[in-house]
C-alpha cells in the first residue's frame, strides 16, 4: 500500500466514487475547498496504482494545533485491510511534524462503525448535544499525539 498526497485527479475520482463507496447518496460531499485550500494535508491510499482510500483533513493554525479529519472513504472491496488505520497514522505523523498536539474527528449519532473504529485507534469519545447547532448532536473524537 502506498500513501501519498492528493492530486486534482484524485479529488475528481473521490467525488465520482463517493456515493458508491458509502452505499448511496451521501449528505456529506467532498467540497472543492478541501482540495484547493487544504489539499496539501489530504492523503490517498493506493494499491497497484488504484485508489483504495482517502483522508481529507487539515491541520489547524490555532494554538494548540490540531489535525482535523473531515472525511475518510475506503473502497468497499478493500475494507478490513488496514487502509483507514494507515491513512490515520500517516496523517497523524504529518500533523505532528507541523506542530499538532492532537487529532480530532466528528460523526453523527448512531454511526457505531465510526465509533468502534475510532475507539480501536485510541480516540476518546464525547457526545456533544449541540456540536452542529442547537439540538444537533455529534460524537467528537479526540486523541493526543
């Protein structure tokens, strides 16, 4: 498995496979700013030249700096091979080099697969009832680097 920085062609491919990889129309789409403005932090995993996963995230510029993971997608045919873990760990390594002292991610209430995954990676999990606005709860994942 090769993990590398994202290219415009990768971003275009992500947009085209997102719904298929997530099992139907997704409410969360990879916005262009994640490539054009923050893409120097995003990662792609590939095997034999084929994209098997991606991580769209960035490192905050406030103190203390934090590596924020916004979107992760893994090709359904390539799941359970350690791709997501490898993407997170490479992102963490790069974020730490840029001065980040923690990682953060969020998900919607009820996304138990995400909760289990983040727990397995050592993240602390808190349910914030108003994270996304009044009565719009989210799970907030955090992990020190």
